């Protein structure tokens, strides 16, 4: 894995080196198949942690140009192109309405061009929904972007979340029901979606997080050949976790074998842990093991350490809880870092995907281009992209560093003043997603743009106000 000493001077269009340049970098082999792209990370914050334990995990800040939580500028592999959707969703179309909308669009070519030259990237939790409950304004915003506007045109958007734990198909089906509008896997990126690229590098992996063992299906769908869940190891040897006991359901789902004969290639934390003590213990066992072999201890754990990946770095997340946001995977990662440093005296090299990492936003660009081709038959990236999020340290920081317009909403993590001090939204702060969308659309399509489709519009009599709601 290459090191990038200071990514502020790195040309993002230049191909990343694929050979391992130093002993201390993470052992990711070169890409042989050509199916992945390595995206250089920006300057790391962990490399500043030599003196103080609490410096291990500074929050990213676009103000200080700390956009990466990754170890010493480690590159992040991402898929070379978006995956092919396995979700064949049937969308009911109103053919007569589509014909009418097409006629209206033919007579409003400047607005149509502007509509196709803008797009949105939405965070989910705290922006579109709280848990399984939609934020009311989100339904109206998505309905408008799906064509309920004066042109009857679809304005492209993707969902870009640091959530995870299920397959993209399962999550999109859930969101389709919650948001009351069709969400395709082709417009959806969750924290571990870009991590499918790692299947090109690693065969035997310990995969952690999420409810039950759903995460096993996720990893297998990504192409990992030998996916091992912590409960598999616990079923093989219950003593690995002194204070945890398997339920009957966990025993039935587990796939135990003699793991003392298995060499693990990498550790992948795909989602929030549901059993901290077992997951932390097994992660430490493997990080300190001799070349990824359980029941061993390496003489030099740094030299023989297998790589560990986290799907995202958020410390807080909004939930159904009425009080402050809840702690999430970032806390788990910080705990792992602290444990490793306490046991070895050195910083843990690790890779973090998700927002605000450049790899996730680079992948989002590719997904947006593909979605543009899907809905408008134009494989290009719109010039005016708006990131709407509630978390300054991930949504806004990443959007700012990637050159997007950023909108901060007050329905999730952010509950501050006029704007966030460390990661201020460059387009503004809004009470909810609908107000953010309206402001962006008015900027691009004009202050008088109507946010409702008029079924009585007559293209023959088309004028400036012909499509206004009566």
C-alpha cells in the first residue's frame, strides 16, 4: 500500500501507485485484475498522535484541511465502476403524463439543461429519516425531485450514507417503504459499498457488525470467498469471549471449524458491533497474532500485523432517541486504537472508508454519472452537486473537500448556531431537507420555479406561467 506524505500536493487524476513502498504501510497487493482504483487519502491525523493518546482520533475538519482519518495517507481501493444492480424494481409509469411532460420540456430547454446539470447527494439518518420513520419534509422533497415539478422532470439524486449492516438490496427495499418512493440500488451508497473492491485483494476475512449475521451475506455478495463471522469463532471455542454466551439462534447460524488452522488476510468492520466484548477481543487477537493466525502471538506485531478496515468513522449518529445523538462506529474504532496502543505502545495503522474520505466521494461521482445515464441517457457528472447532511464532520467536511455545494440541516446531529465552526456548510444551514432542496433548485432553475406538476398544463398554450399550479 503506498504512502502519501501530503496529499495537498497530489494530483487526484494521476494513477495511484500499486506497489508496497515501505515496511510500515498496510500490506495491500497490487491490483492485477484491473477492476479497482486506488484513491490516495489526504494527510492523516493519526500521524500526529506520537505524544498524546487523545490525539489518536481528531475529528476531520475542512477548516484545517484534515479530511482523512486514515493511517499515514494510506490509499483506499474502490470499484472501478459501480456494481450492476441486482434489484429489478418495477415502477408504474403514467405514459400520458410522460408524453405531456416531454412536450413541456421541449419548450423549456434552458430550464431542462439546468435541471440536468444539477444533482443532490443525501445523507439518510437525520436528513431523510430517523430510524424507520421518515422526516415528513423528506417525502415532499423526493417527490419533487422525482418529477413533481413544473417540468415534470427528474432531477438526479443519490443517497450517500455512513450507515450499513445489510445488503444494498435489503436497505433500498426498506427505504422505499419508509420514504414512500422507489429507491434503486443504482443510486444508493452505504458505508461499506465501496469496500467491495477489497474482495480483489483478500480471500479470508473476519467481517464484523450489524444485526445477526446479515453482514456475512453482504461480504459474500461483494465476492469475498471465505467470510468468517465472530460467532463462527465463538461457536468453535466459547472461551474466546469469557462473558458472552451464544444464543440458540446464533449457534444455529454459526459455521464453526478449526480456526487454529486458518490464516486470516484482513479484518473488516462493516457496521456497528452488537457484541463489543467478543468483537474487540477477536480483533485484538488477530492484530497481535503471527500473520493472522489465531492462538498465536507475534514477536513483532507491527511487522506481521494484518490490515484492519472500518466502513466509516462517525462518532455520533441520529436515531429515534429523543435525547442527544447516539455513539456509533467511530467510538468502537477509537477504542480499538486505544487498546492496541496500550498493548503495543505504537499507533494502529488502519483504513477508514465512508464520509468524509475522498474514496467514498470519488465513488459517488461514478454512481452519479451512471444514474444520470439511467434517467437522462447522459453519462456525465452534473456541474452543480449539492450534499445535504446533518453531520458537519462527515457530510459537510467531505462535501467541502470534494468541491460540492454543502447544505447543513438541523434535523439530526447538528443543533448548533448559525453554522458549524470547523466544517461550515458553504451553501447554508436549513431547518430541514425540503428547505435545502428548494433553495438549491431556485438558485439553479430560477426563483419562480414551481415545485408541483400541473396536470392541467397545456403545452400549446405554454408560457412562463403555463405550468403553475392553479
